[in-house]
C-alpha cells in the first residue's frame, strides 16, 4: 500500500509542479494578452471575478479581444525584434556547437581521472553571479579594456576598437554565458561511445575524419539536439546580455518585453509577445521530442 502511494506521488508531483509553475502562469498571461490596456491597477481590463455570477462572467468574455495580437502582427517593431532574436539565437547556437563540440570531445577523450576536474572547470563560471559576469565583459570590451589591450600588444590592431554596443559583443557574451549548456550534453553523449568502435574503424582502413563523420557524429545526435535546444530556447528570450552589451538599434524580444511591461505599462501587448514567443518555441521542442522517441524506438 505504501509502495503504491509512493509510486503515485512520484508520478503526480511532476505534473503538479508543471500545473502550478507553468500552466497556471501561462493561462494568466494568455488571459492578459486578450485584455485591454487600462490606467488602473492592474493595468488591464476586464478583470475576472468568479464570485460575480454568470452575467458578469459573460460580460468578461465579451470584453476580451485579440487587438494585442493584431498590433504585434502589424507593427514592424515587434517583427524585427523577433527576427533579431532568431538571428542571434541561431548564430550563437552554431558558434556554441563549433566551440563546444571539440571541447566536449577533448574532455571525453582525456584521462578518466581528469574528466571530473575538466567538467568542473566548464561549470565553474556558474559559481559567480550571471549579472556580475556580464558586467565584467563590459570592462573587457570597452575601448581601454583588456581585449583591446591584448590585441594592441599582439599588434593585431593599430588602434582601440569599439566592441561595446555591437552585435559582436552580444555574440561574445552569449557564447561565453551559454557554453556549459552546450558542452555538458555533448560530453554526456561522447563519454558513452565505446573507443573500440574507433579502433575497429581504423582497423578497417577508415580515416579519422571519416570515422568521426560516420561513427561519432551519428552517435552524438541526441547530445547535439539537446545542447542546441538548451541554448537556442533561452537565448531567444535573452534580456540581460543584449541590454548591457548591445545597442538600442537592434532590440531583441526580451528587451521588447521589458519595455512593454515596465516602460509602456502595456501588459496585454507584452503578454501577447510572450505567448507568441512560447508558441514559436514549441516547434523545436516538439521536433526534438519526436526525434528522441524515434531514437528510443529504434534502440528497442
């Protein structure tokens, strides 16, 4: 009996967690996205009052509208912020994969007793506040900062360059901040590969690059997909890095959301942007879940 109750709790608690901390806030944001902006507290109308009876409930649903969605669909500002976020997230994910894969491969192929230390060094930046780390990049990227000083000392550049308030600064900050999210899933996938497979490929006359392309890469597709999603999804909604390192000329969705919520006090439009972003990100998540299911079915 106790075992059965424990088994049910193990199954129910994750769903309860998702219901309270994901579904309920999402439904609240969805409701606000169909509301109208108002100079009141809260700054939207109508407000749902379950104790007012059925007539008030009908009046509540009658006042809901899709004006906020029509606005973000017609205003090029919101479209450009979505496209900018898509560009930054896509390019950053590719850069993270190009940097993270060799790093994860090197960790997985190092001595077994060194791997925990190397993994710890990868996650070591998480021991420091994310905001402090981004502020540190401001000092590094400014005209008299460490980056220009190093490049001038190496005679790579002749004069200090302005790195801040550029897309380059955003990419540097994003790649630095999200690199562990790419390395750890790749390391987990690479560490499971039996070295005997590479030895067998070499015995059969397969060159190293061919063995990597035909053996290692297919076996790490799940790790690549997991790392790409773990990076792409949060980068799409990133606010701190583009706000501190980027320019005001190229706003991302996170900055647009902050502006609508706190500067314009337009909660319905901000909620509509958030709901639209979530729906757009569901596509990659569902694709990854389908690929995972196919991989599991293929193994069985």
